[in-house]
């Protein structure tokens, strides 16, 4: 198994990946059956989103039992087979640990609701009147972050859905319970862990109103979060495993600490600042065109400051919570193929460990749902109501969902041009994107110029060139915010990456002389490399400096 700096990680959302038993829902055996396809990409790890026992109010991120498998997805035997078969292909399985909260269906929470004081202290219960929440904090899914329990005359904290009660990490017994979950899965042969919203686990000792925001400043990168992570990692002996933390509204300073090897916390961090450049005034539910100057500044800042301070990024565009990047910052029409390849190039040549979300390697697009009945995501359904209450028309609210909903990433994987895109023999749990006949794995596998084969080439470059996997990064000013360029280099090797985010030709401030460079990879046919003065719509070029 390669170390994480040389590796590429493939994310699977099992419910939408492949249905092996014809019930319309993807499953663990479906992953097993597609392992050869995943191996063909050249990736080193598979990160699966949760398949534990869950009422599925938040599609598995509301865990009711960390040690057992939701029958919807299969059995423990299926998971053991997945681990074994992936090992045969030198692919490690990474599990998603949702440790900020549990489902309200979890045994611990049920005991808390019965008044068991031990388990009440596993969560945050606060006294109060039925019409007065303990604080004015807002849930990230909309509405108050507190829910009243009449039988206890107390409120409990839920930073996400009302069915996701926040765990009290200040309680050592809670921390020990979660360590035992890690130990259990290590014994099963799991090779790494992704920790969901892990920078929210440390809450303050005293809860108070936030008169300047929604409460997040009190618990984001909270007072004891680094201590808690050090303890978890040390006591479960996962320091040498691949670990990644999802960081909500975090800072570079904290991510440096999370990922500096000397701190012994995590291998790498996800941050989402670069995926907010099309949020109007920072609001996900207000649309605007992506600000490429801001995108450039954010990449520059995160790449260089993490490099200079021994931190490590997880680099990505897509996941199960984000709209499809080709729809968001690319072009679904004339330049669909070119823009999808360009966006991939930008990420995969950067300093950090790249992640590919299922279907991203095919250039899958947003869902284009036209009616609220087609949506399944709890956040989207909540915000649809909120948008209407704010005075938006039905058409306006649906337009926003069509660009922002998490369901955009959760439509079934498009395997072929047959019924239901080859995902299932039955009607899937969520609709298939309407372009599956032309965008699918079978079609692209046999096309040398496909997005799929371009991803395979990019992933191979990371393994071949030390400048990409281990080298430093410096950004190059090309005189236009829509042109991103950077160098990756070691003492012995230098690679130059140029990418055009614009859907039109762009003139470079300076010519890139061909002499001394050779093309490693391009999303266009490159016929004349004497000088590059102009770059075509969504063009990307990876150049190797030769002696």
C-alpha cells in the first residue's frame, strides 16, 4: 500500500454506486462487484460513506449502531468480503466515522430519553422552558439547534438534523466508547478513517447566545478539539493509518495543527472554502457566478501556507455533499469534456492527496430535477420550505436547489446506456440523471479521449512524478484571474500546470516557451509548442521541464 502522499482516494456513496440485488438501492456487494473497475483507475484507497445501522434520515450520517451493518446495504459478511477482495487488489478500505453525533435511535440516546443519568451525560441536555431554547444557535440544516423533550423538561443539542443528537466529548466515557468503535474496525482490516465534521466535537463548558452569528464560533475548532484528537489517535494506535478530517468552517492555522506529523493528529484535512466562491455573501442558498479571483487566492493561501508549515491538504472538487463540479465551474454543453478534464488537472497536480467522487471521473453532471418530489435530501427539503417562507417563488426555489442540492451528487452511478444507467434492474431510490445514455462508464472505457481515461492518466502521473506527489508548489501569475498556473518541483524535477477556467480563448501575460518543456498531458491536441501565447477554452496543460 502506498503512503497517502503518493495515493489517490476514491469515494463511494454506496446507496448510489451499484445495486447487486435489484432492490433499487446500491449495496456493499455492489462495491465488491465493481472492484476491478476501481482498480483500473489506479486508486489506492476506497472511502465509503456510512453503511452502519441507521434510520437514514440523513442518508447514513445518523448512526444508530456503529458496529453493525444496515441490512439495506448487506451484512457484516459482505463487509469482510469487501475488505478481503480490496486487499487482493492492493486497495485499502476507509470507513466514515460520524463521531460528532449519533442518531436519536441509538441505544445511548434512547437510554438518555428514559432519564438514565449516565447516558444523558453522553449528550448535551439543558434545562429550560418549552418556548425558550438554551441558546439562539441555529442548526446547519435550518431552524434551532435545540429540541425540547417534554418528558424530561430539557432541551438537547443537534447541530444538524433534529434526529442527530450531538455527543458530549467532554465525558471520558463517550471518548472511550468511540475508541472501541475504531478498535473494532481495525480488527476487521480497515486501512483508514474519515472523520465527519470532526472539528465540531469540542463544545464550550458554558453555552451562551451568539449575538453575531449562528453559534458556530463557539464550537468550530473548539477548545479541546486537538487534545481529543491526539487522545483518540494515540489510544487506538491509528497514527500510521490514513486519516482525514472533514473540517467545517475551519482555519488554516487549525488545519496546520491537525495535519502536522509532529502533532500526531490526522494525515490530512478537507476544507471547503474554495467551494464557497459561488455563494453570494457567503450564503449557500443565494446564487452567484464563481469568483475565480477568490478561488485563485484561496488555493494559493491554503497550498502555500500548509506547505510552509508542514501541513497536508486533501484536495477535491466533489463529494456526497457537493454539486457536480462540471456543472458548477465547467460547461455541460460544448466544452463538457474539456472543462471536466481541466478541473481534474487543477486538483490532481496540486500538493495534497486527491479524492475522486464516484462518477466525477465520467464527468457526471447535476441532476436537473424539476419538481420537489424528485428530491430526497433532508437539507434540501428543509431549505425548500425555508426559501418559500422567505418569499421565493416555487421556480426560484427549485432553481436554487438545482444548483445547490446535495442530491446532485447522489444520483445513481452511470455504468452504461441501458435501463437505469446499469445501476439497478429496478427503479432506483432516486432518479437517474437524464444524460446517462451518453455519459457512462461503458461508453468512456473504450474511448481513448474520454474523461475516464484522462483521470486514469492523471492518477498515474502522481505515482510516476515525485514533483507531483512530494514536491513543493509555487503559483505563477498569468495576468488573468481565470488562468491558474503553478509549478510543482523538487531539486531534480519541475512540472508546470496551466489551466483556463474561462469558456473562451485567453491571452497569457507572458509566453510559456516550449524550449525546455515537454507536454505530459493536455486536454487539447497540442500541435505547436514553440510558444504558448494563447490558451483555449477550458484548456489545461501539464508540462515537464527537461534538462
